[in-house]
C-alpha cells in the first residue's frame, strides 16, 4: 500500500510516483514486465486475485530489469510530514528510519526479555513499570521476573521472614523510644522540681525580710530575743506580736498604721438621710454599703489588741 498524498508537503505529486492500484505514493515499488510500477503490497494483492494490470490489462509479473536510479532518487527526496502524528518533516527515503528511531507515536518492542508486546514509543516508560516480564528485587535480595515473584515468595517464605524481621525491628525501635521518653520526662521533672524549690526558698526569704522590717517599723515594739530553738506556748502572746489598733473616725473600723494606705478606708461623704436606716445623699446608696469616698483611716483613739 502506498502512502497517502495528504502527508506530503507538496500537494502536487507527479503522477509517475502514484500507484495505479492504491492511488498513493509508491512504497517498495515493483517494476512489472508490462512497464508499469506498483507497490509491492498492491502487486501481491492483485497477483493473489489473479488480476491483470490496471493500465494495460496485461498479466502481472515482476520484471528482471531494475528501476531507474534517477527515478528512485527523485522519489526519495520527496518531503513527508510524519503520518504517525509527531509532525516532523523528513525525506521519503528516511521515513522508515524515522519510525524505528525517533517517532514517539511509532510502535516499538518492549525492552524486557520474553515480552513480545508492541507499544508506542511514548508509552514505553509507563509500560516498563507494569510489564509482567520486568526484573524486580524480592525482599530476600534475589533479582527475579515479576511474573515469577509470587511463586518464589511462596516457595522460599521470603515474606514471612521479612515480616518477622520487621516486627523485631519495630519492637526494638519502640523500646528505645520509650526509654528515651522516660529519660526525658525524668530530666524535665528534676528541672521543674529544682525550679519549684528555688521559688519556695526565695518566697520564704522575702517573707522573713518583710516581717522583720515591719516589726522594727512599728512604734512601741522592741525586737524580741533571738530564737534559741525553744518552743513557746501558743497561749501566751509575747510583746513582739502585740500591735496598736486604732479606731477610724470615718468608717468606725479598727486598723493599724502598718496597714493604713490611700485606699484602706471607704466612707459616705453625705449628708445622710434617714431612709431605710440611712442613705447617702451624695451617691444614693445605703450607709451599710461600700462608701463613695476612698482614702486613709483617720484615728480617734488608741486600743491595744493582739493581731
């Protein structure tokens, strides 16, 4: 069968290159005794059906004479757009070589041994990853065809051995991870415990310092004797624990100078109305609620109390 003229760059192909049987450009031309040329495939088809030449109606037979070299040269120089679809332009005489070496859409043989499939060159890499005759590595390290892998694994019990090894390996990794985690937690707990002890020691030191400074700042108090390690009875309060309690003339509560500050006392500014037991006219609240004015306690008398 000849090649269709639509695949050639030149739309006007000379009639001397057109087969009279298939009306395509000659592929493997054969020179007949009658002087006409046919494609080799067309010649065999007509010969099988016992058909004569379409041009002169004579019996078909191959001539002993060869085709002219100039005619073959002109036929080979014709420019062809690859009929497989890659759209590359080659000369007609190199078209077969283009199919064998370069064309991505031409059929080629699988490179795996014993595989007889024909696939397009562009699909060959994907086929090699799925071919039943490709060489693969078993888990035991043996190189074997994928087609024989299952039978090999059943005979040699490779998968069972690999699974046992994997279980042992995973267990060792898990035990090591637990050991590392335990050490990490012990280290973290030790650091937190040390930090907690440092904070407690710091708070105790600060509390002792504050107590000592407040005792020295109170009027009428004297520093007590140093602690000799003896335990005193809780029923007798020493003089160092006594405080001077003052009565506030604004809120009527007892307070000490040590605890007196700018927000210690609250009272109602007034005037006080005799409504519901007493109501402040300044804020509108009852006198038994928190006052509307905040400030220092103002003492009116002194009372000694143990605090």
